[in-house]
């Protein structure tokens, strides 16, 4: 196998990103694949939401 890391993208429903990440990490642990999988990342972005005149920052 190549020493170079490969990237994969998993499409999920909005709001389920962290649940999918947790499931992937659990599978990695159960199958002993820690050496094969470097990192599982969920990109997040801060969004400013104004409701009733109040600013809220959400991810």
C-alpha cells in the first residue's frame, strides 16, 4: 500500500455530521484499523443568526 494519504468525502444529511463521524470512529476502533485511518474530520463554519434583534453565533 502507498505511504501517501488518501482523502475520502462522505456526504451526510445536514445535522448528522457528528453522528456519522462517531460511527466511523467506532468502526475504526472495532476493526483495529487505527494504523490505516489517520483522521476523521467534520468541517464546521460559524454562522451569525439574528433573531428577535439578538445575534447568535452557531456552527
